[in-house]
């Protein structure tokens, strides 16, 4: 079976969600897709949180889809904790001291406010180099738009200034949209937009864009599929980093006794960044079924959407336990102080585990999971016309 022509009447949208270091799993899935369809054109790309890094590279790369994914794999495989935030003992100690001072100050004093638990300036430098930014601008995006290889790209952030979800869009003939507590704005994308989208709350400092401060886009993005839909996608490939536990696994305790901070933070992060894509997919499936029952003239401009979701076959949080000993000594000590060794599924640690060995393992799993569903992917990419609006979403508990 030959790969599909890149030009289709039903534009393909790629939705890359969050998950911190677990986003390397998505890169593995893309590596399989690039092997199977090396010249695939994805005209609509959206990213949020750590997925914004991958989305930005794919949207700005000058080469073929395979060449872009090869560079993306290299980016993630070579990423280290030190490339994301400073982990030297003096930096971590100074950051901790400032937090203690701010807590004990009672809000008084005119000192510099704490902006995050860690200093992410290394990540800004790393992305500026790997994304080939010019004065911060992702110039490759405009290049691909001008060449007609890209239709639109979107990076989502959360405004700490207004409390709204803000999606930054760049593309051809775009219309901004506004919904309750979420809106879009046309812009020229920069490294700062990427940094803001992946700024984990409290852990990474917020980023100032214009007159407002922005953080991780997953916080308020209640409908993660929405940006791709607004930009015109009629087929959506979404790659999640959420492992879908069966009932037995879900009922098994991850920790005995009172949960340590790492367990509580991991549960919060999962709820904020990983669960919403499944809820949005359920809404989309229901809407598709309703629309299929209506004549075309009664749909009021709404259209059915083809959806394919790929998710991990293994628990990426539990897997983090195997790679924790290789973390930098000071950072590992602090993580253990939060209780990462007291839980069988250190989800919070997995968000920050930017270790080459862990990231490489996630890439391998993502590629294997995509290959295991190769027939479904072929049907979705090549022959999905015969499937109508049927969503290729695995039912709960049937992720293997």
C-alpha cells in the first residue's frame, strides 16, 4: 500500500498534548509515522505544554516530514535535565531560599518575586538553537506558510494575568475565535510562545508576552482538540501520553499510608494535562453521531470530524522508577524529599525526568505502539473516506 498523497480535500490536523518529559512518547509515534509516510504533509499543527516544543519544530522545519521528525527525535534524545533547567546545587539552594523568604515575608518587602521553583534559561537557549530562531522568531513557520506546506499552527498558553486560555495562531487567512474563558490571537510565533506553553505551573517561571504573563497551556484548555477544529482540520490525529488503566490497575494503590507531596502533585498534573483530551474526544464522538442523523442542510455549518487517538500501552509514570537513579544528585535528593520513592507511580517525577535514557525508552515505546496499530493508521491516513466519521478511539481499558 502506497502512502497517501499529501494534498487532500479533508485537511489533516496533528494535536500534540502535554506531559512534560513524557512528550518523548509522542515523538516515537511520529517516528513510525515518518517511516511509513516520509513525505506526509500535515497542514495544521497544534501543540500545548511540552507538545508545543514538538509542534514548533515540525511547523518550522524546512525539510520533508521525515527530515523534520528525525531532527525532532535528535532534539528529544539528546535532552538532559541540565538543558531544561539549572540543577546545580547553588542554583537550587538559592531558589529554595527565595521561596522560604517569600513565604515568611507575609507579602511585605520589595525584593524580586519568586517566579518558579527552577531557572529555565537553559531551555530557552536550547530551543533558540534547535528551532533555528532568529531574534526569537520561528522564521521557519512563515517560510512553510509561504511555500504552501503549512496552513496553520497553534500554540496554547494560559494567561495568569486574566485567567483565560490563550491560543496563539499563525497561518493563512485565519479567523480568531472566542469562547468563554478561552480565545485566540493571531501572532508571529516566537521561542517565548513555546516557553510559555510548556511552563509547568509554579515549577517553571511564567513568560511575559506583551503586557501579560503566561504559563502552561494545559491549565485552562478544556477542549484540546478545539484549536485544530477552528483552524479547519477535518481529520485529527491526536497523540496522548495518558496510559489508560483497566479497572484492576486503577483500583491498585500506588502508595501506602498518607500520600507524599509527589503523589498529590502527580494526581493534580494528570488531571490538568492528561485527562482532558479523552473528555474532548468523547464530546466529539457524540457530536459526530448526532450530526450523522441530520440532513446536510440542517447541520448549521457543523461538520463531522474523523479522529484517531494513540495512547501508551504502558504506564509511563511507573516506568520513571527505573530511570530515577540516573538523575543529577542534588535534584534527585530533592525529588526524593517530595516522596517520589514512596509511590509506585511517580507521575510528578516523570514530568521532569528529562534523562536521555528515559526519553529514548519512551520514543521506542511510542514507535512500537504506533506500529502495532499500523493497519488502523493506514486506514486513517490513506483510506479513511470509506469509514465516514467513525472515530478510531480505543475503548476504555482496551489500550493494548
